[in-house]
């Protein structure tokens, strides 16, 4: 009797990529024979409700897009990874505990080129009756401009735990510095040196053992932020960008995460690499959307069939042993981290698995993108995203980009 794996999806308001994932899985009608057993797959959009801590979940794997900001499902995720060996793409403990701050700290510890970064005390005291006494005894007054001077102008003030660019301010003078700090209120903020004059802003999306590096333009509207460009990085820089993302993901046990890096000359600066719900939207990824969906499908199938388990143990000392070696260059250390990361993410095993069981998925995904079913996803997504008078324009825009992707895929396969 086949073993059916239930893939749970914890979702917010997203509809485009879940619908696409469900459609591609249904179209593929996957049946994988491995280890004397036949594996099949189905999905479920999960609901939020009371749960018994001793309940046995039905899911083999959960794609979580909700737990980072909603405590109820986050606590359920902790329970099922601790007690029930349900595979989670992202470790809920590290995403809750570290936010952006500890990600900076860990990567600085590994010697990555994180720009100069300081943390500031809350501008507005926390709402705690004990704080007044603590402040009177221990809070040290500081010169905000002196801290900014130590970081170096221009700089960015941004929340230590933020996302989606909320609360981020570019600081170029004292007036803006004080205004941004006043407006931060109770939020803990970082000051981080700007990397001006960069050549490329690269945003890399990591899904399991695969990485797509995109040319990112944050100043543009969302539907134009990723330009369709291939080989826009020099090989050395491209390899470094991939190594940084793989290192971050393996270090924290993340399998669905994006990383932002600025490339200036021969240097690659990671500036943001903790994104619990990375961009998977059709309207922003456009040309790259089918790659993301089919890669997510392949990784999920691989994890379910092989019994991959998301460990909560980080094994950081293995990385630190490399970081502390004075006889290694930066490039040699990064290569060492990459070897650990590739092993943890099972890159070779995943590739071999895909070759044996999922070789048809790439061709099938192209036919799917060219189908009326996928076109309905485009139309519905545009209608629920853009105002009425822009529907015709953007339906044509995204149809064109997705048709170009399908054409390029067929040309590559020929």
C-alpha cells in the first residue's frame, strides 16, 4: 500500500504561490518508489485551532508562512518538531530567537563582510513598572551623534527584528538621525553603515539545496524590482553570494530563506539574510516564479521520501573552528563553510534523487506555465493585486514574462 505524505501549508493572505504549488503537484501526479516503498503526496491548507500537546500530527512536512509573526502556529510548530519529527523548512527556534540581530552577530563571528553595525537602546522605555528603577541605576546616557560617527555616515537605521523594509531609514545628517530615532519609540534599532557606490544589489533565494541569484532594484515598484538578467555577476562574486546564502541557511537550519548582498568591486557585503517568509509572489518574482514553485515541490518531495529531519541542534562549533584559524584566508574560510553547508543541505544527495525520480518535473513545469490553468492564476493574481484600470496592462505584462521563461527553458533543454 502506498505511503501518502500530507504536506501542510500554514498561510497568511497569500493565494498565488499556494495555488500554483497545489496545481503543479496535482498535475505531476507524483509516485516515487524508494526503499521498497511507494510514496505519494497531497496537500492541506492548515487552520488555527486549539491543540493537545500530546496530539499526533498527520503532516509529514509543513511549509510555514505564518509562525514568524503569529505566536499560536509558531508554538504548534515547536511542538511538532520537538515531539513528532514533522519536517519544517525553517527551524522555528532560530527564527524566533535570533531575528536580524543574531544573524549579524553569527556572520560577523564567521568573518563575513557585514558593514559596521551598532545597536541602540529603546528611545521610549519599555512598558514595565520595574524599568524606572533599572534606568535610574544602570541606563547610561549616550551621545547619539557620536555613535553614528563611530558607525560612519551615511548609514541606515533599521529594526533589529524587522521585515519588508518597515521602519528602515537612510540617515545622512543629524536632523534625520534624531527624527528617525524619536520615531522608533519602543523598537530596538540598529545603525548600520551604508555601502554606497555598489555595483550590484543581489537578492538570492534559497530553497533547500538550490539557489537563484536575482538582480534586485529596491528603488523600483515591486513588479519591477527583479530584472531578468543572466550571468550579471562575475563568476567569483556569484560563487561568493551563493556560498554566503548556503552558509547562513545551513548554520541556522533554514531551507526557505532569502539573502541580500551588495557587490562593490571585489567585495560582497551581506546586509540582510534572515527572511522567514521570503518573497514568493508571482507579481514580484514573475519570470522566476515557476523556478521557485517547482524547486519548492522537488525539495518537499525529497524531504518526505528520504525522511530528512530538521534538527534543532546547530553544531556552530564546526563553523567556529574554521573561523578561528589564523592560517586561512577569507576565501578559504568561506570555502570551508560552503563544504559544511552543502553537506548539511545534502546537495549531492538531492541532485542524485532528482535525477532518479524527478527528472520530468522541469519539462512538466514548462507545459504547466503554458497551460490555461496557469493563465488563470496570472489573471486572478492581477485582479486581486492591481486596481481595475491596470488589469489589462499587467495581465499582458506577466503573460509576456512567463512566456519568455517557458521559451528560454525549452531553448536550454534543446
